């Protein structure tokens, strides 16, 4: 009797599972909603919710006398962004992001092109490892390694002295604003560290885009009489452009918000990330910190809009 009851229980469970399976099979939209419920909840509540809270905080202000946050709608905090010092910070950060992105694109394209068109399968694996190997180590370790390399007693200065280029190095460091006592305490060091850290994020999407370019199109271009340079300019570059834009989104946005590299390598000139850290930490001016975080979001929105108008996302 017990075995019969157990068998009946198992049959009932199987029937229930079949019924549930049939129900979900007939309602695929419900299945999709259930699968997306958790990530959409995280995106909607935690991510977008935090951004909304940040935006709301930016419309408050800090009372200069009491040091307390006045939770009343005002644009006074945004007016502070238009002071000359804050404009310089935004301009410096956007300029560094632009230069770093351009440098990463110029370095990444030849490497990606060779990987996609000429490297053997074994060489591609070696390139993959070489490109991604820095990402296996700690971000802080890499940044502080560059501080040692670029220091006044570092290996780079030693190379300048070895080839008797001390005067060249001194002339470079003597340039106003971007120079400094050594490469590790100048915007040169900040730039080199940024390029080194973000370069893999440019190489990978650019390589992916170049690998998708059909060889038949290159052969057709050659058959129609196009020279290699014409094929590159009119076939390869337009098709690889979405990959370069995808990589530039990483390099540009990451540079905009980074505060560690400018803090470790660089002079006393502040970047947006450093201002946000200082205002919400040391100064306790959360409204101004929130207003500053809106700036890179607006810059990225404008950048993505321009890239979209240029057709950068059509092939993605």
C-alpha cells in the first residue's frame, strides 16, 4: 500500500510539473518577464534610483554658515559650476579624456588590424594574452608601478640620461601647466597611465569590428581597381568605425570619472573625479558633488548623440 501511495504521489508531482511546463510554454511573454524581473528590478531601483537620488541632491545647497544641507529646490549649486576654477576642472578633464581616447585609438588600430588580418591563430592567442594580461593584476598595482617608472629616479629618467637626452626631458617638464618636477608629478604621467590602463578596452572592440569585415569586400575593392590606401579609407575604416566608437565610449567615460590616477600621478590640478571625492568626503558638500557628477553624464550624452548621428551604432 505504501509503494502504491508513493507511486501515486510521484505521478501527481509529474502531472503538476507538466501542467506548469505547458502553461509557461503557452505564455512565453510571462516567462520573459519572470526572467527579466530580477535584473530589471536591480536596474530600475538600485541603479536608476541612485541616479535619481543623485540628481535630486544636486538641486539642494550647502548652508555656508551652518554647513548643513538645505533641502530646498535651488540652482545655486549649479551656478557654482560656472566659476572659473570649476570650468577649468571640467575643461581639463574633458581635454584629458579626449587626448587619451585619441591616443588609444591610434595605438589600438594597428594592433587590432594586424590581429584581425595577418596574425596566425597561435599569434592571435598570444596577442589576446598580451592585451588582457594587465587586466589580471590589480588596478592600484599598475598605477603605482607607473609612479615608480616615471619617478625622478625611475627607469624612464634613467633612459633619458643614458642617451644624453636630459635637456629634452627638462624642456618637456618645463612646459607650463602640464609639466612638473618629474614625469610622475605632471600631466604627462597622468596621460601615460590613462593610456596604459584603458588601452585594452579600445583594442578588443576595434579588433572585433575589424574581424567582421568580409574579405570578399576587400577583394572586390581590389578587383575594382582601388589602391590599398583607398580600400583602407573607404572600406575598412568605415566598417571598423563602430568598434572604435565602442572602445572610445570606454576610454572617454572611464577617464572622465577616474580619480585614482590623477591623485597618484599628476600635479595639483584637480579632475572631476577628485572634486567629487573631495566634496562628498572631506568637505561634506554633497550637493556640489552631485552637481559635478551630472557634468560627465551630460558630456557622455552629447558624445553618444553625436556618434549616433554619425551612424556609429548602425553596424553594432
